[in-house]
């Protein structure tokens, strides 16, 4: 994560001319991506959903410690920067993985979902909406040899 804007603490309630536009949705809908700044404070992206670049912005709300609607913090992820976000939600790469194991090793009915979650975990959190993981579990009887 790269911080692209952090509101100066010294300007109080003034509008910062260097701040990026808040890009708020008129309906109040939000992107809602989250991150933490270096001090550990959590920020939520208040930009409209499905914004077309990779920069997330958190704007002040009515009691947020700054001018309502002004951007307090902005960040982008490392995979391209602002303006280089995904141009399409169509899959760009498909990876096929086959996992086989004895049925005695499968003791958890949620195993397919757990495998899908593990696969998603290798991608940046901001990309999870664009990553599709489908799991199907089947069991077959193996002939007894002896």
C-alpha cells in the first residue's frame, strides 16, 4: 500500500487545495476498501463503488475531525497505481488446480470453502472482488486391492 495523500494536521477545518476530489456517490454508496495508516488508524474508502482507478480515498463524515466531505487520507495498492486498476472484471488468467487426497483426510464439510479462502488469500485484498474461485468436491470409491 502506498499513501498518496494525508491531510495536514495543521490546517484545522480549512479546505486543503492539494487534496484529491472525494468522488462520493450521491446515493451514499461506498467502495469500502479498508487499510491502516502507519499509526494503526483504520481508514475506509468512501469513494463511489467501482471507481475505475486504484486510488482509494477516505473522506470526513459530519463528526470526522475535518471538513465534511473532504479527503483525509488516500492510498493505492502496488499493482499499478492510480489509473491502472482493472479495466475489466473478465478473467485475465485462469489457473486450474486439482487436489486429490484419501477420503479419510477429509474430516471437514467446509473443506471446499476453506480451500477457496486459502486461494483468495494469496491475492491483494483490493483484488478479491475480481478473483473468482470455484470449488467442487466429489468422492469416488477406489477398488480394494489385495
